[in-house]
C-alpha cells in the first residue's frame, strides 16, 4: 500500500509517499546497512536511494527471493523506519535522513500508535554519530517512542512503513520544509557567553578520529596558528560538542569561520546577530556556496564566502571518483588573515 503525503513547498511531488508493508522481516546487517523482505521478496522501496530519488513506487527486487520465515524478535507495532545509507554524514543526515521524520505526524493520522524505528548504529550514545540520537531527542522532545533494531538480529514487524526521500542533498530546491523545521528546533536553545567574539571551526577533530576523507586542507594548522596569534579567535572542534553545544556555538559567536564542509549546515543554527565566513574549497565553491546562501537567507544570518583563495592538490597517479574530495591548500594565509581582520573591524 502507498500513502501519499503532501510536503509543503516541495517541488518533488512524485517522491512524497510512504510504502506500507505488513508482516515484514528486517535485519540490521552491519555498520549502516539493512535488508528487508516481504512476501519472500527483497524490498527496495524506502531503502534503495536511486529508486527513491526517481520517485519510483516499485517495491521489490523481483530477482532476490528469501523464503526464510525465522526471526529473533517479533514487533507487534506499526513502525515508521528511519533509514538512509548516508545518514551519518552531517549534511545528509539533516536532509536525506531527518527529512523523513517530517512524515511522522501525517502517517500517525493513519496509525495512531505509530513508533519510529532506527538501526542501532544510527542511534548511539558513543562514537562519531551521536548527533543523530541527540537531534532526534531535541526535535521530538521524547514524545515519540523509538524502536532500535539491534545488529545481526532478524525482526518480524507487524507493520513496516518505509518513507521515500522527498529531498536529496544538495539538490537546489525542495527542502524549504526541512529548513523551517531545523530552525524551529534550534529556537529552543539559548545563547551562551563566549571567550572571544570569533571562532574557527577546525577539521582536526575528524583527523584525530580518522573520520575524514581526502578533502582536507593541508595547511590548516598554519591557518589555525595565525588565527590564534593575529585575531585571538577560539579554535572549535565540533565533534567535541553535543548537538546543543554546536547550536550554541553558531548562535553565540559574532564571527564563525569554517571551511566548505558538511558542517556548513550549521548556518541554520545562527541568526542575524552572527556572521558566518566560509573559506571555500576550490571546487565546492561552485555548488556548496549556493546552499550556504540558501541557509543564511532562511536563518537570516550574515554570510561572507571567501572564494578563490585555495588551490587543489592533484596527484596525477590517483583518480578520484568524486572530484570534490581533492585535498587543497590556502595560497596566501597572510592575505586571508588581513581580510579577516577587516571583517572583524567591520570594514568589510
């Protein structure tokens, strides 16, 4: 069964639906993957990303059959499953993953006792992805019961509801409803006093945790030293903070400097009292800055994008499938610091 669910201000009308399956079998395989079987056929609806993006209501992989009816646990509840294979990426979480939460109120009209289902590895108190649990608790304020699917366990679920992704980051349009819900949630958190009026969002936290891709700023430590010595700005590693702490940082500092990265979503945590400064990766400035402008307009924060100050580091012996992930370096840190001083003084 398909439930059509209208999403306000979304242009992807063909994607706005949930697929309802009765007596399904779900297994959390490993890391952030799962498999679902219904009527002995493997399910693609709400799971396969390409199928979701196309707005394709096709339910099954017809050539993948498993007649096993065994299970470790039986769930006699109606479950809206939250799942996206890229959900641990900060930006993709807030759009591809959290976006599916916005179906909940509408689906609850059909299933009054509806619960949320989530894989164990997406819902943890420890590790690199704790922000997922923290944000969901902040958004729902513990008014929603959550069922956690443990790894390597097979579940038989009475009613499994698979929401289709109505927005896929970083599409240019169609995410207004998500942005509004993020900003509404952030309003719950007060500002804090800060040590200085500006801070830099360091990416060294991802290096320490070995959770970074090849798109790193190779002379970031030189930039950090200059920011501390020349401007006296605080150096912030976001992974050291819970979600509330992250929101407070972006609401409280006058100036927040960061690179092009998934953390740019945090512009939605700021307001007209803050100025966000993006030091642009040479390739990402062509598309991510557009999203940053959208975020800043929605949250009414000030945005300055510093383009053209970096250069890619390309190894001719290595070909990357994603050209956005080339490492890079700042060509003139001294010149950049002078610009930042002018911004600090209100001259720009």
